[in-house]
C-alpha cells in the first residue's frame, strides 16, 4: 500500500469513528510525532506539591491512559 493509499484509508476510517475515539487517535498521533523526547516533568494535578513523578524517555502514555490505569 502506498502512502497516499494509507492516508486515504486512515481518513475514511477516522470519519466513521465516534468523537471520543477521534480524540484518542489524535492523541496517539501526537505521541508518535514527539517520540521519546516528549518525556518531561509535570505536576500531578490534585497531588501537586505532595509527590513527584519523572517519566523515562522511553515511556509513552497519554494522560487519559495514565489516569485509567
């Protein structure tokens, strides 16, 4: 399959997804574009100031996936 064929196939299938699934796809594609260098320090929301979390450079997970785990 050529790249234009893959892009067309992906676009056709994304159109059939519900809105929340499209957001998941977008989040996933963004992680692919950033690769391992997307690891950074960030506050833990409600636990801000009560703990710290440092993600490794090879760790890739969306915030939503982390909250669900």
